[in-house]
């Protein structure tokens, strides 16, 4: 670890003339710390230089790097801040000052004066408060503090055991979650693994051993998988980096605990076999996903789209699991290089963009708002303990803690529902569940639970069974894979004939609803089923979710690069929603004949006066092109808040309040409805036609599913147009 490395790495992203301040900070710190040693026996200077090196990973600016090198100078060498200010400017001085203030509070907790429990809490609360204020003022202070802590953790072995434990504990409780909250997963995982090794040394060794054994066996296998994925992506002409994914011991440990509570073994932890695919652009992520899913069977219920729905830490990626070579299950993450950078460095990556004036980042602003809000709260809470508790709960926002009526505490992932809770208590209770009370009030089974909720499950002794709706992710009944698996098991045990019929029905309904024209057996092939009957059964027992069919058909289909004719009419379009391949800024217009929405396969047709008109790939108006060269490849490129019109038809038994219920569902999805027509017929049914502004085929599929569940509704479909 030398200053040379800091120089080299900084030069990779900073202009050469910005290195001056870093170099003179180094000279100054070297002189100031001269003769001082760390507990490890090394020269003290090693520590601030190591912290600076960590910050070059985050690509922080020269002032922050200089401040990291100087961070212990005021404290350990008695150099006043004014001196730093004079030599390095006010920017560096205020960063060093911020870090010093944080260190002062931190060191109080561990000065061996053996403070009382209450005293400890007070110090911790004060710590947190300072940290949050510092963060709200200048994020870099906290990033320097994290780098400082990370290097101290790496060299913790030199301290006495009590200090090791105390520092490890604080790291696990405050610094690791904080890094996670800021989205800096690289630092978070390393802090966790280090703290874990000091807090539970035996368990740490045990898991390290298990993982090492497993890895030795898995290495060859993974490289075969990687070769196969590379070859297939090559064929699809996608430029990608494919690699195995390192696994962090602490997260394995946590997963094992979670598995043990549901009675499974280490061998079941499949994500030890994991790979990552990095591509250039966001659309390529979906393209690569389609390629991987047509190579191997996806494991149902394991697909997560964090691109469309980024995590709060701004993390974006596609997650899926497939049954790969030799029937082994592997996990796959797909993301662009930029998403990957954000995944590793979180807020630091965004902060940089903002500083560079590259983009005003709304999510970044939201995060700062979160900090400010936290500071507001801490003014309101009375005791120190309360404050610590409230901050901790907020840092661990991925979990909710709820209670049984008898006061037993259960933890569930954020977003879990009463149904998840029921299955968590007992499989049979889940199967029989017909309703739930949260804090004494009746709620619907797909309500998201909140911290501290008391949940009572209503379940008749017999005569009830799970509903297939519970498996439809669009309806949001279950969040945990545990509950989903139990429900699936129940259906698997039902008659094959019954499952087959239900599966066929569900598929027919979904295709009709979305106005997708594709033969059943072709769709079955997309899902890797040779026999259509098996495919129906798979849908019937919830192994294939009909809600995924739209996306599958849209992503797996080779893009049509043929066939146009002038469209009849075209409507106004959201600008920039569609990217035309290989052509610059062209005006694009959505064809009104087929009203494509994002997710549909589309082609562009170059018109004489109106730029490019965008049609659905299967639109009859773009068959048989008179001038095939006018056809261009186009792709969806969505910004925020873009919507697309689509016509919907709904048939239902007519009743008072029908239209009300329908519009409520649509409003709840945040969808605009701009033309509604209701027609009642003699046979007691009604037809509602409406125009919705949807963000794409996924939302459409979801809202159609919800409309279907409205009382009295016989069918809902997208009008073919
Ligand atoms: Mn330090």
C-alpha cells in the first residue's frame, strides 16, 4: 500500500494538475506523522494513505483524497485546522474538520473507561447524530469516515480482544448498514465480513470452509456455464462480459440462518453458483435476459426487474435463476456497466455525476431528503435510545418486524403480506387462510405489513384451500418465496387433469387480454416445454406465471427486420420514447393503426414527411413493403413519465357501482383514463370501452389482471385496434 498507488489510480480519472494538492497533503502528513507507529507496528502514515486509496476506488475528487490523507493529522499531531486551511484551502480544511469531529465522538465510546450501558447509548446516539449532520452537509465526510473505518477493520487484529469486539459491533450495527444505505455495496460487504469474523469467529471459520469446499467443486462447473453463456450471447451479437460472482461469507451466513428456520440445508443455497453478465446498454440487458431464458429454463418466481424498479439505494439490475447444465440451479445478474458501477459504489457514483454537472439526479436529491428528514425526527424523539432505535430501524428498512396475537415477534422481508405471515407460522394456516386482521382491523390479504403490526389470521378449521390468484405476482398476495413454494406444492398435489384445464384457461385468457397472436405450442417452446400439455400443467400449478408471457414473447422473439407500407394515420407521440438504430435525432410517431406500447416488438417505417412511424411488429400495415429499405430497426428507450394510449374493452355483469370500481382500480395504478364509454345490453351485461395511458406492457398486463378480479367482470382485453 503506497502513495504511488494513490497517484496512479487518481490519475486514471483526475486531470494531472489536480494532483498537486494530493501530493503536498502527502508530504505534510508524512512529516507530521513521522516517527509514529500504528498498533500493527507499521509507520502511521500507512493508514491515511490506505484510506485515500479506498477513496480512489470511489473516484472521489482531489480535495476528498487530500483530506483523507490528512484526516488524523489534527487529532494525532496537534496541527490546528487553521493551519490546514492556510496550506490546503477551506474545502480540504472543512472536510478534515468534519472527519475529526466524527472521530472525537467515536473514540469516546472505546476509551476503555467502561461507560455504563446508558452512557454507551448516549454516546452512540450522539455519534449517529453527528454523522447524519455531517452527511447532510457534505457527503464526502462520511465517505472518508467509511474508508477510515474500513482500513481500521482490515487491521483490527492488532488490537486487544475487547476493543476488537466493540469496534466490530459498532461496524456491524452502524457503519455497514450505513454503507448499504448509501448503496456502496463493495464497502458494505467487506465491513460485514470483517466484523463477522471478529464477532462470531467460529461460525465464520465454519462457513469459510463450507464455501471453499463448495467452490472448489463448483469452479469447473461455473467456467463451463460461463463458456456456454458467452457463446450464446455471441451468436445473438451481444457484446458482454460474463464472470463468476464472489460470494460474501456474512451474506451466506445470514442466508443459512434463514434457511434453517424453514428447515433447509446449506446445500440448498443455490446462489453460491452465480454469474454476472455486463452489457453496454439498458435494452441489451433485456435482450440478454431473453437469450439466457431461451438457453435454459428460468426458475419460476425468481425473476426480479430492478431496472424498472430500482432499489432505494439506486441499485439497478435484472436478477433471474435458471436450471442450467446438468440440471443445476444458478443465479444470474444482468446489468449495464454503468449500473454495475452504481451497484458497487452507490451514492458515490451519483454524487460524482452531479458534481460534474452531468445530470441533476432526482434520486440523489431524494436521498439527501431522507437524511434531512431523519435529522428532523431526531429533534422530535426524546430519549437517546429512542433515536438510536429509530435510526436503526430505518437503516434496516429491508425487513419488517411484526407480532402474533400472543406477542411473538416475526421478521419478514419488507412488503410481506398477511398471507406470507400465515405461511410463516404454519403451512396449513396459510392454506386455510381466508382473511386477516391487522391491529384489530380487517384488511385484504395483499396488504403490505408494517413494523410493529399485530396480525391475526382468520382461518376456518376446514373446507378452505389456496386460490390460484395467490400465485399471480400482479395481484401481490405473497412476497416471500417460502409462501409461494408452499402454495405451489399444494396445487402440484391436485389432479393433473384439473391443473391442465386451468392452465389452458389461464393461457387463453392472458393472450386474449393482451391481443397477442401466437400459437400455443410456439409459446410453450419459448418456455422450453416440448409437450403442450406439460406447459398447461405448469401454468396450472403456478410454475409458469401467465403474467410473464407478454414479456417473454416480447423479449424472446427475434426482432422482425422486414415489411412495411404507409400507415393509414398516425398520432402524436411522446418525444424520444423510441430510439432509431443507427440514425440520429429523427422524429418518431406512434402508428395509430396498432398503438404499440413499450414491451411490444416494434419496427419503424421512414415516411416522407413525418420522420419514422412506429408499428407493432405484427401490424398488417407494415407487411409487404414496397420499399423494404424504408424499414428501420427501432427500440424502446423510455424516460420517466412517458405514457402510451391503448384501448381496453371490459365485459361484466351490469351492476350499481361497476364503473366506480373499475375506475378505482385504474386510478390506483396511477393510470390516466381519457375516454370511457359504457354500453348496457338486454342480457344484463355491460361493456365498458376506455382509453388508458399506460407505461408499457407490464403495467398493462398487471392492470388487466386487477380489473379481471373486480366483482362481476367477465373478461378484459386490449383492443387489437
Ligand atoms: Mn483514521
